[in-house]
């Protein structure tokens, strides 16, 4: 099996127990992958490296499965894989809580300006506590808008409602059952959803209908001084529009863990103090990465043995 990134030690050991594990060295992964795939049964990828039609075409005929260390599969050309007869497996159901937890962390960090304050302290510029400095906004009791109320969105709703007394609103392709809603308010109309969202968290998958969903028009429909968090996919956001809203104050603060062309971070954010930027780490806990690794490795093994795993995408 070929992996495009180095794995945590325990996962590398698990994979090596079943596969001849091939790990990239210093050369660019795209250049290395085609050669490394010769004789390999499977490729293990991550969202940061698009597995497009050209890359799939360059893989050796021996490759029968691509596993992705993610739930989302928008970085893989599924049609090209299907044409080659390559199965795709992913990691659903094991990262909801950690992603929801990190989304809440980013919401708090943005609302309370904690990373901006930390930069001041680390730079040696702190002159002592002052009542008028680093005034953020309370999260407790605010209206939280969740765009994409899947498993992660539902986990965030539980944290925000039970732990922070937030009033949860959501916009989804369809309404959830009363049990799944757990008291959240559904908005079929996105305009009423945006108007209710003092704090907006993006948790929808990347798709043609969600690409650049958060654009200038929708940003204007948020309450003035809104807080925006994205832990879904970078392509959901029009970066120029969000940066303009951050500069104008229409959006008071934002926190972004994902970007459209990772690891590149859009330059429009780099000079802004009121945006928190993290390197796609919403699932980065020991427990979650272990669970993701086990699931994707087991899924690859099942495909190669002629079984149909529950995490088979196509």
C-alpha cells in the first residue's frame, strides 16, 4: 500500500502488519506516486492532495483501492476512479465529536479574540490588563446557525445548546427528525437562516451546490458583527468576500481550519488580526486519528479480499 503522507507511528505499524507500506521521501508526492504505485494494491490519501484524473491515470494497473483519511471525497475524481475499476473507501462516523469540539473551540477563539491576544503576549507587547482592550463577545446565549446538520452539525448543536445555552438554528437539504433536531430550529429558507445566525458554522460537504456558498450577498444577510467558522471545506467560502466583510466589521471575527488549495492559505487573510487560521486539524486527536486509521485500513483490506465494507463510497 502506498500512503501519500507519513502516518502516526501506531497506524504505520497497523498498516505494516498487513501491507508492504510505501511512504514518500523528500521528492514531491505527485512525482513519486506513479512510480511507487507499481505492484501496490492500494493508495491511502488525504484531502490536501487532490487525486485528480491525471493522477488516477498515472497509477499502476495493480491499484484496486483508494482509501482517504477523511469523510469528504471531493478531492478524488470519483468518475475517473470508477472508470479504472478502483474502489474508494473513507472514514465516516468516527470524527464527528472531535470536529464538533474543535469547531466550538474556534468559535470561542474568534469570539473572544484569544489568538490575537496571545500574539500580543508572545511579541512582548503586553502592557498590563486594561478594561477596554481585546473586547470580544459572549458566546453564551447567542443564536448559532449551522449550515449542514449532519452528524458533525448535530454533535456541535448538542455542545452549544447544553454547554453554552445557545439557540441553535440550521439550514439543510432536508429537515431532520424531531429526535435528531433536539430542539434546533429548521430554516428551509436560507434568508431567514442567515438573519438568525449571529454565529455561523459551516459544516456542509463540498459539492457544486455549496461551492462559494458563503459569498458577499449571504454575508450581508448575517447580523452585523457576526462570527463565522469553517471546519468543513475551504471551497464553501468566497475568500475575497469574507475578507472584505472582516475589514468592514460586518463580520466581527472568523476562524478557518480549511482552505480551497491547501496547504496554501489565501493571502487576503494573512494581514487580518480578526481571523483565526489553523492547519486543517479539526480531527487531530489521538483517539480520532486512531479510529480513522483503523476504519480506512480495514476498509481497504475488505475490498482487496472481495468483501464489501460499510465505508465503501464507490
